[in-house]
């Protein structure tokens, strides 16, 4: 995150740190006891499940402590239309955590799922939402950070699809937020949440996906979670029935 502030411990209790293959890193968002949502482009190289670790309750990159819990991965599932040739087109993946002693996540002060929006939920243009993550704090500094948070405004879709912004690279399954040169998501924040608050409840409205660099003045692009609610609900229900 560029231009954010250090988050208070427990301020984003749904944040998941996803360590992939000992070298790649992404964020994710806890949405249910055994499920984390992340960005498909973090998984499109098909990492071995045994090489992926998901850490919840984490504050500092790569630091575990009394408030963190670490999980293995049972499975990860791409949406039907996902293609490895266009990994940001449907940039969403469901990661199923491995149960330990018959359960996945136990809620604590530092670990709690976020609410999912329903399909009809719309936050208005220019609404302020938060992004958070351990990603780079400057485009040129290739280091992960302690957990950062920042506010960004939702950018009108027809602004983001203007030819001088992103044109038709931004599809109806994406949304844009943040136009400031000071505040943006960056590498390592991918997969993490764009959370919008209504009546004191945080909803997962977007997943950090891509952009023209970081903090260059163009919006960040996010996966539009509401468009995938049918798929998410069907996978979570299906798995619940089988188990
Ligand atoms: C990335 O490389 C990335 N400024 C994520 C978000 C943005 C840019 C790059 C948005 O994962």
C-alpha cells in the first residue's frame, strides 16, 4: 500500500497473508471459517497445495506470534471462465483451508471473516472504501511492509474505461478506485480486500487485482466481487454438503 498508515492490530481481522512456493506472496480475505478469497493471478501457475501457507491474525510480514494462526491449503478453485491466458479477466480464487482437529478458523479478537455483499449491493461513485495489505510502499522499493491501510474513492466506471485511462481493459467484472498519486495498492497487495462500510459493517466489495504501476495517478483495478456471488455461494454450499 502506498500512502497508507500502519493498521492497528485487529483493525482488519479478515486479512490473510498467503505465502506461495517460498517466493510469491499475496493477500487474501477470510470470508468463512474454512474459506479465503484471493486473486486468481496469484495461483494461475498452479502452485502445489502443500507449498501454500495461509496466515491469519498477522501484523508484520513473515512474523508469527500469539495472535497468528497458520493453515495449510486443502484446495483452490478458479471460477468457470478463468483462463491462464488472461489471468486478470476473472481475477478471483477461492482458497479452502485445511482443517485442524476438525475445524478451520476459530474467531478471536484478531481473526474474523468479512461480510460478503449480496448481488444487488451497490456503493455509489466516489464512495470512500479501505484497502489494506503488506505490499510495497513505493513502486521502487521491493520490500513487503507491516500491515498498511488506506482510503480510496470508487471511480465511476465510465471514467475508468475512457481510452486515456484503461479503455476496454477494464471490464464489467472489474471496478476502479483511487486516482491519487499518493494512495494506491501495489505489488504484494494483490488478492487483498477493498472493503466498503455500510451501517458499521464492512463488506468485501473488491479484490486488489492490477493497475498501471502504483501511485502514478491512474486508478487501481479491483475484481467486482458482487458479480461472482452466485459462484461463491454455489462453491461454499456444495462443499458444505459434501463434508
Ligand atoms: C500488483 O502487481 C499490483 N496499483 C497490484 C495492484 C496495483 C498494481 C500492481 C494497483 O500486484
